[in-house]
């Protein structure tokens, strides 16, 4: 049995992928034991290569963040891609974002 879902908005966080997978699973699971569950993604691209279509009503919020984006890009160009990373915290033996 195969089920799929297309998400209209690009996602970049592993927790988002898990969320959409869990929702799809709960929607179609009939309560019987499962032997194998797989999750696949399509149309994957590097986040730095993505361009976001700005919304007419929220473009001002993105414009406010532009100096931050430029500073991060400058640091990555000077010191490498791994100089700035999203924060992780450990909780009950699991990593969370």
C-alpha cells in the first residue's frame, strides 16, 4: 500500500518532514501491525539554492531579515558553510531543534 502527499510550501527542518509523515500515517493506518514503513522525498534541493516567492502581505517581515541573511552569508563565505548552525538541545536522550 502506498500513500503520498504533496506539500505546497518548502520545508527545511527534519521535524517538519516527521510531522507530515506522521499525519499521513495516522490518516491511513487501520490499526493493524505494520511490517515496513518507508518515507521518501522528491524534488529535494539545497536550501541555499532555493528562492522564496514573497507574499504580498508578508514581504515586509522578510525584508527586515535581509541584513541578517547577508551577515550569515558573509560569515559562511569567509569561514565556511559550517560556521553557523541551528541550535540543538538534548531532551530525554533525543535531539530537538
